[in-house]
C-alpha cells in the first residue's frame, strides 16, 4: 500500500518472519530458530501461521515479542491484565497462556471479527475463560473501567498495540488502572526506525503521522516521573513502563 507521493508504507511487506529492527535477516532468523520457535506453544504457532495469511498480517505481534510478553507476565506474577488492541489475538493468546488459571485479561478492540478469527485457538488452548473481550473504542472502555473505583490500581499489567496517536491518552488512563509496581507496555514505539529519520525523509503520509506520534510519546514517557522506562528494539520497538508513583 502506498500513501503520500507514491511512497509505500514501511510495514507493507511485514509478517511474523521479518517484523524486526535488526538489519540482518539472518541474525533475526537465528534468534527465532534458536530460542523462540522451538519454545513456541503449538496453539500460538497455528494462530501465527493463520494470521500470516491475513491481508493485515503486518498488525500481528511477532513470535519473539509474544515470548517477551509471556515472560514479563510470569516474572511479575501478574493475574489481572489489560490489552488495548487485539487483532487476531497473537499477543492475547500469549498473555492468556502466561496467566494463572484464575487470571483475567480485559481485551479491547474495535473489531470483533478479527478477534473471532483467533478465538478458536484460545478455546483449543483451554484459556478462553481468562479473556473478557470488549468491542468498541478503547478510550470508552478504559473510562468505563475507571468509573468503577474497584478497578483503580487493580491491574498488574497492560499491553497497548492500537491507535498510535491515542497512546498518550491511553497512558493517562492506564496509569490509574495499573497498580504501583505494575507495568504498561507499548508496541511499535520505534515505527520501523522512522522516529530517527530526518523530518524531511521520504515517507508516506500515514508513516509520517504515526512516526510523529511515536516521537511525541517517547519524549513524554522519558520525562514522566510516574514511571521507569525501558526502550527495547524488539519487533517494531517495545517500551516497558513500570509505574513507580
């Protein structure tokens, strides 16, 4: 897809085999083949391969990032989580697999059709009971959660992979929902490396808009004294925010 002066979007040809900022495809394949794919649950592999056939496959969480999310959840001992942006559910399935049997993930997406593509894999894995799917705009659902005082500080972990220009708005809400010591993780924060390009670099209109939003977010997070921030170059850029206040 090309938008803006005939320049293709930077993720036009992305799928689960090449969604990385590493400049060596051979090195990324080594990482996948050595430590990621041999340990990938079968149900997650099946969902990933199905998603790779989807016309919007570039939206999916790649396997190394899914592995990272599962590791973070297990390390934290998280029980209650939020996911903003689901698509077919690769990250959602990784989350549900990592949660204890009585754990819960509130999964928010504007498109139930995409979620339904992945739901059979949640059921096959025996983790569908952990998922509370809510269809509609994320800000509306986050505000609805906050309207119940019992939800304030009640979540251990949140993962955001949705409308990029809204990340800063999600952040303010999620910092009230996630407990002190909990984590909020943002996806796509380096946007294929475009955040480091000169402002006059040739980009599609879409990429220019998203890249600007990610630069703004990264600056906000770095200056936010309520969180400790760790920027990773996994996948398309993953930023971990640990709430400290």
